[in-house]
C-alpha cells in the first residue's frame, strides 16, 4: 500500500494518521521514522495537517530482524 493510500484509509475513519516508515539516507544508512498527523480545518474551513515526526532508536533495526 502506498503512503498516499494509507493516509486516505486512516483519515477516512478519523482525523489522526499514524505511520512508521523505513528511510534510507544518501549514505545508505537505514533509519526508522514514526509520524503522527492530525487533520484539521482552519477558520476558513480549509484542511490542514498538524504533524509530529520522530526518529526511532537504532534498536528498531534489531527488533525488525526478529520478525
């Protein structure tokens, strides 16, 4: 499932979107990032997202390898 499809799926049933994703840096390093976003409407009724992202600790790699 693409990120766009996942956002659509989660926001269709509520206003909060949470996603965990693996990123590969230019140097080839793997990093895990967790993102939470809330869909809101501003005073003009336009949709906006308030977003919080956090890099997960390196032990995430170890936990994933056990799965």
